[in-house]
């Protein structure tokens, strides 16, 4: 996973892994820990409150969102 993330970042891309567990469990928390440790840009979930709680407790260096919806290939 670290290679995937570092390669994507070197190419200016953001990383999000799809279909990670959504139900609160030790397995989900372990996966979220690994995603955070690997430096993924987005953690995909329908449990936004659970993710907020997880990040509040475990992300010691939160970043500000820097997403833009403008296309780089304007015509």
C-alpha cells in the first residue's frame, strides 16, 4: 500500500481505497489505522461520524481539505 500511495503522490494524484469496511469493528479500525499510516488522501465511508471520531482520536496532524472541482483541462 505504501508503494501505491508514494507512486500516486509522486505523480500528483490523490489516493482513495474503495469498499473498505463501514461497520464499526476492530477490523475497520485496524484498516483505517493502516490507511492513515500509509498516507492515503481519502478514507471512503458512509459512517462519517465514526470516521470523524476516529480521526479526532488518531490523526495527530490533520490537514485542511484542498480539493478543487475545477478541471485542469479547460477548453
